[in-house]
C-alpha cells in the first residue's frame, strides 16, 4: 500500500515542520480525536526534561517509557521514534552503559529528533532511517522494544512483529502503547485514509493483536486498554506487553541431545 505509506510520511513530515515552528503537531484526524488520544501522557517532570520540540512533535497514545521496565545498561529500540521524546526519556533510564535506537522512515522527523538529541546533550542515542517492517539491526541485538501509537499505521503488522521478535535478544521484552479496536471495525472506517493516518482505521482488535504476537513467537502476551475513545467505545489506547522466550540452558546431558 504505497499510497498509505506516502500519506503517513507526508502527515508526519508536516508534524515535524509544525513542531519546528513551535506548534503542537496534529495527528491527521479531527482536533477532538487528537486531543483524546494524545493528551496528558507524560508527567510534568518528564515533559520538562526534553526539548520543547520533542513534546510538540509527540503524536503518541501512551507512555511506553513508563510501561517498559527499563534498567541501566539496557539496549532499547523505539519503533517509529518521531521527534525522539520516548528515545530521550529512555536514554536517561538506561544510563551511559545502555543505548537507545530510534527508528523512523521520515527524513523531517529524523532531522528533528537529531536536533532534539543535540539540545538534550544525550550521547547514548542513535537515530536510524528505515521502516518498522524491515528493522536495520542484527538478530538478537535489543533488550527492549518500545513504540508509541505506530504499529497500527503499518499495512503489514505480521512483518512488524516478526522483525521485532528477530531483533530482540532471548528473554527480551516488547512493551508498546498502541490503539486497539474493541470488537469489529466497520468497513467504512477501514477504508478511510484520514482515519488510517490518524491511528484509528488500522488498529487491530485486541484478540487479533494477541494472536499475531503469539504467531510471531512471543509469549506472556498481555493487552491492557486504559483509555477508551469515542465511536461507542470501539477504540482504546492500550499497553501491549509480550516477551521473547529465553534461550534454553542445559542442566543435564539429556536436554542437549
């Protein structure tokens, strides 16, 4: 769906340009919709600790840095890192012994994120250009994957989850915020380009999201809706957690055969 990718890239390029002008970015659908999805996600102290432009460019639906149990020394990957807010917040949590990668396909967002990194004076961060369906990192290289309202935008979510599983180390954690559908989504919503770009039309139903994670190889899947939207409660922000199974260890000769 090249036309979908182009529409998303243009919308998020425009969001980066708005943030550079000191304007809060719009999410691509109605103002009410955006306010409901993106408001009051970060504590005041977190907002104050990152450049203003990072907050202005934020189009998330949750706070994955609060969801993920980040530890000093962790290697973290943010899928669809935008202006870099969750990357910069994560970098503080993992400390100088850790590292945080931000992956985005939009040149304007990457330029904004790198500018925000320089303003924040953060060294343990690297922003990568690419798509979440083809992550430019080696197998088994990341401890934690976070993402903030981005996976719903992909037209190939199975590829996204397979790639997430591939780059996670054994025992690695998947901890994202995303929009989920609570029940069947009408066809007219699924066909709306505006609502795809605005994070609604591409949302997976809770059970489908869980099934796709399991099919990709994840275990301990948990989906926790926490903010229900309009549309008769059909959509919600959710915390989505899962884990890549740990590598087997041999405690007796039989298990190595």
